[in-house]
C-alpha cells in the first residue's frame, strides 16, 4: 500500500506560532482583567455606604474639637 501524502499539514512559521501564542494568551488576560475590574467595582459599590458613614463621623468629630 503506497502512501499518497502526509496526513499532517505544513509546519507553522515562527510568525504564525507567535501570533497563535499571543492570541491564546490574550483571551485569559482579557477575561481575567474584566473579572478583576468587575470585582473591584462591585466591592467599591457595596462598601460605599460604610465609607460614607465613616467619613461623616470623622467630619463631626473634627468639628467638635
């Protein structure tokens, strides 16, 4: 039985490998960055009333002195 051809395609060039690497690395970076920014934003939003109360108490204490 004669082999008609290779079942594998051509090997990728260095440029193609680098492009693939950067694209594969970019996806988790973008998703992870979005998750971190979302968590920080949600934390700031949830704790805003607490920070506001602390600031009011601190301002009142400074005025009494």
